C-alpha cells in the first residue's frame, strides 16, 4: 500500500501506511491484553478451566505477531524502495 496516510487522523485501518499499521497493531495488542487481564481478574472462575483461556490467548498472540511481522516487513521494503528512488 504505497502512499497510505502517514500523518494526521485516519479512521480506517486500510488507508494507513504500513508504519502506522504496525504502530496501531502494537498499541491495540497492549490495550487489548490489559482489558483481557482485567476481565480475567474480575472473573476468576474462568481460570478454573485454563483451556478456555490459554488456547484463545495463544491464537490471538500468534495473529498479532504475524500481523506485526507482516506490517514491519512491508514497511521496511517500502522504505528501501523510496530510498533507492
């Protein structure tokens, strides 16, 4: 996605540059993790069945890591391309 929004406010994720997508992925993961931790703290009976917590958490971590890695690699490729021109 060459020429995405890299400054200012942009409401849609798909119009962002890869650098901004990476930043948004990271802060969304951090805030989402804090919210999930707070919910688990308020509902300790859910922790009695760890498979209901560990499996979805592991899947979400893998998805966020893959998304962050993809956005980082695309951002670096875009940066190298603009430096060559």
